[in-house]
């Protein structure tokens, strides 16, 4: 079942738990290797794979990220597929056809694979919002299996943009070249800007699978400093508790 929603600036935000589990052996590493230079202990890292459902007073429906996808999705080599996004949406009273906007924070397989089902866009009436920088660097399975099927519904943005009334995206590069976060009022849906709670304690902690670790740190420090000044709420992708107030 979905987590309890939070209403922010007139928008109901419901965390949807697509999956829970550790990384598969293909990419699993001890925590000290995943977060080099940190004081992490070699404990199992169990990830929660959260997507976010946004419903405003006018009935507009936005989805932030689409999870790990089906058993044969690009995430199947390492994530606990299949994801349960469709069931989570149904439990929240939403059908895929009602979703008008899908924001993909980035094109890693655990955030975007659920955008497509059986080779077709799952959200047939939606615009799929990505940063142009992310599209420019799309390669391999994510390009062929995800981007190509949704290309007729893609909305490419550059930098900051309002993609639905009251819903904004902002370019936050480093984890990937076109990584973006989404904002509604005081709430920031952060994708992989922050992967583990230790990066809230010390935003300079690096992550092994960042595309550009130096840029990711600089972005994380800058964005978190700004969000802390606002006393914002984070809606995280992989923490056990989806909402974190700074």
C-alpha cells in the first residue's frame, strides 16, 4: 500500500513504494566501497524504490519517476523486479491513463524502467519530462527500451521549468549529466541527489555510481544548503522513510 500522503501548497503528494531490496550481485559492493571516504560500516544496504504521485485541486495528476519496471526491464540485472508501481497506483485510486505528466529524474533503470510496459508507453496520455542533457547522453538499453518507445510523448527541458501548475523541475547534474529534482512548494523530490542518509549528515560523501563524483558533491552541497535554509522537506528515492524534513 502507498505511504501516507503529504499535502503541500494544495498538492497531495503520495509516496509509492515500487520495491524494497538490496542491490543485486551485478553491482552490489560493500557500503564503504559504494560511499568511498565515508565512515560507513559494512552493513547490508536495503533500498526502498520510491516514486511520487502528485494530485492537485484541479484534478491534474503527475508522477515523479516510474521505478524498476517489469521482470524483463533494464533494471532486471540488479534490482528486485518486477516493480509494483501499477498496484500502488491502483491502491491510490489512479489509473495510468489519468496521469498527465511523468517527470523522470534521470535515466537510470531503477527510476525510469516503469515508463514502458510491453514495449509501449505505460502512461499513454502523459508528457514524459526529461532534461535535454539527459536525453543527449542516453545510451544502450535505456535508450532502446525506454526512450525510443516514449519519444512521441517526450518534453525536453533545459534547466529550470514549470512542467505543471505549481510543479517545477531543476537541473541538478553530477549523478548523471541531466539529473533533475522536482519541487512543489517546500517539498523537493530529490531522485538520486541524496542516496543514503549519511549524505545528509555529510553532503561531501561520494557515491561510487555517480557519473561525475566531483560535480555530484558540488551540486549536493549547493542544493542541500538552499533546502536547509528553507527548512524544506525532502521526498527521497531510496530511504526507508520517504519524507525527511531538513
